[in-house]
C-alpha cells in the first residue's frame, strides 16, 4: 500500500487522494457555533471549564464596579466633609473677628495706656475694645476721659466701652447701662473718684454709704472730667 501524505497546513485540507473531493471545501470546524461539513454536523461550544472561567471573569468585573463606585462615593463624601469643615472654620473666624472680646484687667501687670501707671486697684478700671479687636486699658475714669478727649482712638472705631464693676472687680459694665457714684471718699488712683455699677439700685445703695456723693451717667461724668 502506498502511504498518502496529508497536507500539513493545520490539518484543514483533505488528502489529494481522498475518495470524495469537493472543490473549495476544507475541513474547518467553527470556533463557536455549528457548521455543516459534507454529511457531518460540527458543533463547537464552551464546556464546563470555559463556563467557569466566564463566570469568574463576570464576578470579577461586578466586584470591580462595586468597589469603584464605593471608593468614588467615599471620595465624594470626604471632599464634601472637607468643604463643610473649611466653610465652618471660615464662618467661625469671620464671626469671631466681627465680635471682638474684652480682656480682664490683670492687676500688677497691665498698664494704663493714658497715664502709663501699672494698674493696682481694679475697682476703678475701664477698657475700650475697638472693632479690630485692639484693647486699651485704664486705671481710672479720669484716664479714659482724657484718652477719648485727645482722640486716642476715633469714636467710630470703638466696639465697646467698658467699666469695671465696683462691687465685682472681675466683671465689666457696658457704658450704655453703667451708673456712677462720684465721691471724694472713693480715692481712685488718678483722682477721678468715680465707681461704676450695673444699675441705679446698686449705685444708690453705695451712694447712701458715702456722704456728699452724687449719681450720674457716663455722658455727664465725661463732660465734668474733661472741663
């Protein structure tokens, strides 16, 4: 018998000595799907192993999408929280800068800006707070009156004018509500001899204790002091 050599080009071509020859026909099964080869039906579909690979690949893709969305949402939340925090800090700084606060007078340390003397008796002290937060401290009503008279600070720049409460030296009384008792018996550091109180009742009570004293408000007292 004569050995017939099969075409070596991928095994797709028939032996030239095959019993049935069809012009242009080659044995090329389909990659996926069905194909008719002469009187044969050729089928090619994924088997179990291939389906496992497909399912795992699909699961991997789903997990990747879920994780990507989670990280993306987390990034957005972090950015949103950072923005809120930044805005909150900005608002806080703006509000605090618009509301300058007074400072307690420290006896034996703080100096009067007018007479330059160290404040040793806090009961007669006073303080000016500007809109920019600058603090001016005084040891006597006479000093704050002189400071205002020669325009140590412009009235339009003042945020608060405060006087130490005579009965409670660690508290301030606003100029708009302060009532003063004036008496030579008070002996204030620079001779202003005036003490501030929260209301008229407190001032009257103190006035009764001091012979020859009188009650007044800041506007009247200021005009008396700067004459």
